């Protein structure tokens, strides 16, 4: 039987670094940080021979972008991690799909795209910061900087150069590659790629982790190009692309996954006193003025999307399903990224974002497909944890995220004048199963935030309820705060621009509420007439 103890993992890590690593040190650390992993950098600092200066830079950059809503780290033991993440038998394990009646499969990957837009913090670990903190070009806003930039190239952290994209700032157009069938009819579009490696020339390489989130990214490129073809200037085309995307996120994506009562409450506070949110801009002592950071709690909690993943997806009404992951090393037959799109893998958005393929429910039943990830999908240099549930829990522990119960307390304190959130009892968290693993070193029952958010959704909105499959009150408030604040404080912002209205046909007639179908219909109409 394989030894999966922590000491065995560390020994495996040391051996891997010593014998196999050819990646530049700064690049390896940067990739760890991009995925929220300062603690992981610290864990391997000795093996990677990381200098104290680089570690200081890594920590300063991480602290400058990420912060805690509640500084009360829950250092749960490995027994609880195993109790939740074990395959089979763990609390979060499911051998099959649990389809939602209300959430299309497309929204799982829309959520992944949103997460990447919000959380990638560009870093240059070798830069001298003796005169002050290193400039962080990322933004915790929904502003499509993962598509347009500016971002520095994290794959070459010492270069400080802009990320490579196919966006021509002079003409305001993205270069796209037609994907044709055997009759040479255009079925869709891919992005330009490196001929040798297949790596996409896009602003955020994470958006080519799979071929589904990639096509959300491509849709935004196509929307910008469609606005240009309709005569908008480069500046206005970019602005309208951002505003229409913000409108969709706020008025269509968010209500699909979060409770309307929590969305209404957060929007009301944003419009009257933005600083009354738990997640709000704070003083930047280094530069002066206020800045918005990114809560660690969101970076962990937003991973509720992992429970929505299916084992496979049908992308078109007439197509056959593709597995999310297959058994081949590089995923020749599955939906992994870093390879060109083919005609049969082009999404039919009317089908995929409609009733064609449903998402799984937001609940504790995470599909078997992510309990043994293909090594090529792991962003870490050291691929010693292939269980996605275990990775989520370990990440939460390493970066000091609080327990779900503690975040409920923080929100109830901040929102004392409004509706309070009822915390789940130990019996409700465990659903009648063993409570002992959840007890901390003081014997107090506490739940890792990621699992708490899933269990709350399952408990509050079970199958058959009108809000079936949505987040519960804590999850809804956390996600609504970060997404809506990310729009409100962005530039431009459709929430602050009271005069803004959609520049495309909107099926509902509400010019401030753009759907994904509205975006697709406009884009495809412009492309067909070109």
C-alpha cells in the first residue's frame, strides 16, 4: 500500500525537486503564488533553495493582494481532511452526477472564468522592493483584465513584460483562428497558439486549463470584435465588452447560484454605504488612498464550483459527450486544455447555456472524476496531491482560512442591523454522521469553510425547493459581496454608471440585464453578416 503520510509527501517533494525540476526557481514560486500558495512556497523553501529575499517578496505580494475577512485560522487535523475527502466513503465523495434543474452546465465554467478574472495576482519575485512594495498589476475587479490586460507575464517573472495576447491595441481587435469542418465551413474559433507547445496566446493561461472555460474567454474576445465591427472605437468596444459582461454576472449568473434576498441586501448596502460590507476597500498605507483586496475566504469558498463538475459534457444537441478527463497522459480525447479546438468540441451556446446539459447541484456530493486528477491538470511543480477535495481543504488550512461557523459570526457582527445568518448545528453539518473528527484541539466543533458552504447549500436548498441547488445564506452573502464589489469598484462599472444601457438587443427588454444568450445572439449575428 502506498505511503500517503505527510512525511512521505515531503520526501517525495524533495526527490522531485532534486532530480526532475528544470523550471526556473522564480517561475516555480510564481506559479505557486498564482494559485494562492504562499504557504506551499514556505513548505518547500528549503528544498527549492529559496533565498530569504525571495520569500519576503512572495509573502509581501501575497499579503498585499489577499487578506482575511476573519483572522481566526482553523488548523484542522489530517483526520478531518481524510474524513471529508476519502475515496470512497468520504463525506464529499459521490460516484455519479447530481443534476440541477435550474443551473446550466455552462455556468460552472463561467464561474471558473470569473474566478480567474478576480484572483490572479501577477508577481515578480526577483524585483527589488527596497523602496516599497512590488507593484501588483492584478485587480480584484470584474474588469476582464484576464482578457485585455494589463498583466505581467507570470511565466517569465524576471522579465516584467506584458503578457502575450492576440489583442491589437491600435485596432482594438483580437486575432482569432477559425475552426473549420471537413467542408471548410467555420464552426467556431480558437485562439492563436504556439506551434511547438500548443500553449494559448491569451492573457491568463489558466483560461486554457480546459476547453470549456477557454470558450468563455473566446466569447469575450468575439464580443469585443463584434462591437468594433458595429463601428465602436477600440476604447468604446473594450468598455462595452466589460459593461455587458458585468451586467450578465450581476443579473443572470449571480441569481442562478445565490439567494435573491442576499443579493438584494448586498446591492442595497453597496448603493448607500459601500464600506458597510465586510469586504470593502481599506487604506493602503504604502501608497495612500484606499484599495480593494481579495479575501482568502472567497478564494476558498468560490470553489463550490467543484461540486458542479460532471464526469462528462455534451456540447451540442447532435454531439456525443466528451469526458472531462480521460485516462491518456495528455488528455487526447477529453476536455483538457493546451491543445487546439476541433469542430466537434465547439460549444453550441444555445444548447450548452440552455436546457441541454445541466450543472450538478451545489452540494457536498462531489463527482468521482476529481478525486484522482490527471497530473497534467495540477498547476503545482510538485504533483503530490491529485485529489481535488483534499487539495481544497489543504489549501484552506495552509493559508489560515477560518471555519464556516467563524465567518457566520463575522457577518452577523457586520450586518447586525440587518438579517442575521443562522449557523448550522453540528448535527446539521454532519447529517447524522460522526462528529468527532470536526472537533478542534480544544474540543470545539468547527467546519472547514469550503465544506461548510457546500453543506449549507445542501441543507438550506435541497432538491424540490424553489432555490434547489443554490448557495445558502453564508455562501450567497460571501459570493455576492465579492462579485458585486468587484463590479461596483471597477472602472468602468455598470452599477455606478446609472445612465448605462445595453448596446445589444436584450430579449427581456431590460437594458440593464444582459443574458448570456443575448451576448451570443449578438455576436453570432454580427459574425454571420460580416
